[in-house]
C-alpha cells in the first residue's frame, strides 16, 4: 500500500491546527477545495474517518487524534533532518513570519530589521502587525511578540525585555482639570485605558505605602497605544503608556509626566513560539537578536 505523501500529511496537520479548511488553505496558499479533497483522499486511503465536520462544527475523531499526534511527530522529525542537512544552524534561511503589536512593530521593531537582515541575508521576514492577540498556530506565524501578560500555556515563551510605563497628560488637560497628587485622585480624572495591557479599567501604582489599585474611567479605551497617545496630546485625558510610544512628546512638552513619585509594574516584552522540542534556526536567531538588541542578551525560554 502506498503511503500518503508529505503534502497530504502537512495538509492534515494544518487543518487541525487552523481548525478549519479555509484557514488551513490560507496558511498553505491553496484553495479550501484542494484541502478538502486531500483530506477526503487521505481518509479513503486509511479507510477511516479522521475529522467530524459539519457547516458549523469541527472536531477530531478518536482515530484522528492519534493520527494527528503521530503525523506531527513525523513531520517535526523531517524538519529537523532537513535543517541539519542544509546547515541552517550556520546560515538560517527561508521565510520568517512574525506577528507583533502595531505600534511596537513600527516604533521599536522596524528600526532593528535592517541590522538583522544584514546579518542573515538568506532570511526573508514577513511581519504581521496587529493589536489583536494573534493565534500563531492558526495563522501559521513562526513566532509572536507580545507586550504585557501572557495567557498561552501551550506556547514556549521567552522574556526579551521590559518597558517602563509613564503616566502623563497634555498641559492643556492639566490646566483644566488640575494635576492628580495621589493615585486615588485618578478616580476623578478622565483616564484613557490601554486594553492590551489589562482588560479591566484599573491601574496599579507603586508608592511609599506599596501598591495602590484605582478603578479608572474615561471617554476612551483602545488596544492601540499610538491612538491613545494622540488622544492624550489632544487633551482627552491621562494615559499610562510604555516609553517607546512617547517618542519626543515628553521631551518637547506635548505630554507632561504626573505622579512621578509613583511607579507602575513594567510591561514585559516576550517572544512566543509553538511548543515543540525543536526550534527552527530562523526563530532561534531572531529571538537571540531581539534579546541582544532590546534586552542586553538576557532572558530564557520557559513554558
């Protein structure tokens, strides 16, 4: 009996990881019809059903679960063998797909890319900037960069660096509303909340008496820091943003620091990649480069 080819096995794994034919087709750069035909042919070849699928639901059969684990291990072993054979550890190449937050990508990551690409000329970087928490398995990204707390227990994470946050507001806003003197005063001000840092509208400041948490309200909440920065410059309220977003605003006085006697918990910048034993060389060198340039080479991988 002929064995299924590698393309068919990769298609099956992609369908499971992406949880559907359409997203798997996008990941594989083919059509949903072609993906469906490959899966049907695979099931016919094996003489068993691997997937339960309707117009609304998708799940693996028991046989499909076992087959998925076995095929994933086989494909990973093939990847390792190909990587060793082509000496990618010494000269990483191919396409590196990176998902990152929009403002971080533009302000902190973009200036680093020329040096990275000069160091690894055989690599091509595809950068997907999105402030949503991207599912890297579904999108086919090699790794994702996240700012703030992590919730993906199935991924390997490495902390790259930390960013200090600054509470600030426009001079015009402070002239109208007065400057808060204590964290409790923030409850009476218009606060512009950065939802990617914390889903709840509350800020925690650390001062002489320890941490103080304040429930804040305001006219605007968004998952993009640059948008909140522009709103603060326009006088809409107070923001608590990482330093890399503020640019020259503090230096030239468009924004003024407040509550300088208090600090906030730093925001972690982490790299995440699929939880697999083997890390592709292109992922490894990119993570090491970021640790070197952003974090001084510190940080380690942890699950």
